[in-house]
C-alpha cells in the first residue's frame, strides 16, 4: 500500500509540475493587456514653435494618449533647453504625440497641426525667432511621410495665403524630452502660459491666417 500510494503521489506531483511549467510558458509568451494596448499606439512628432503651445490642441483630441515636449533634428546628444535655444545644436522644439490610431487618424493630427502654426514663416514662430522655433513635421514611417507631404502640397494649393510653405517634412531622428518643468506647462502655470501666448501674438496671427477657431 505504501508503494502504491507513493506511485500515485509521484504521478500527481508530476502532473502538477507539468501544468505549472506549461502555464508559466504561456504567461511568459502572452503579452499583458497593458502591453497589448501599448503595442497599438503610434508616435507622431511636430515642430510648431514653442512646444508649450503645441501640447494643448493635441491633448484635447480624443484618441491622444499623451504629449511630450522635447527636441529633435540636431546632432548634440541629449541637449538641454538652454543649449537648443542658444543655437548651434541643430535641434528644434517639438511635441511628440502618442495616439491610438483606432480613435484618431494621422490626417486629423496633421489638420490640427496646420491650424496651430504659421506655415509661411521661415524664421521662427510668432515672437519666437531663430532655428529652434522653426516648423517641421517629423515622420516616423513611409506612410506618415506620404501623408505629410500630400497635406503640405494640398495646403500650398488651397491654403489661405498664396505664399510658399516654409514648413519642412523630415525623417524623425532621436527625440530628447525637455526638462520636467516644460512638460504640461499650460496646466502647471496657466496664468504665465496665457500671458506668454498673448504677448507673443500667437492667437492673433493664427486668427489672421485661419480665421476664428471653431472651438
């Protein structure tokens, strides 16, 4: 009896061990729901002058998960805000948008982009002058590049002004997030943000180009 019980116990233990390792293997291969969700998200990057002002219009869109202010386009590794604005790094201020393409399209992001910049200004944006404040659409895939170039071409034909479009379409490169105090600046410092935006003449110029905003 002792021998038979021992065999049964060993058999059961073997089954349990096999089940454990099979379950562990399945769990190791299967992504978590959070990972699955993240895998479906897409990145888009836009330069529209001061990155403080480019976060709000994208944060307001359904389907946009997050916006991050930062720098792209230069050669200096991990540049600081002071280095970029001083010039010489080749970087410009950008906002990187993480979005769900099942809720908002890249075409919609492009439409929002154009209506929040002065695409005719080659020397900066509004009161902010210099290379680091120039406009650009940084594309991460061939499809994004195709759509961005088509959007720019359409604007050149049907835009409000018959002037050359200064905004360039560029391949995305390394992205460096700006310092923490720049992130969500309009939320953290609403009064300073509104004063800066007013003083810079951003809304007046945007209205002159695109008309009064619908929302």
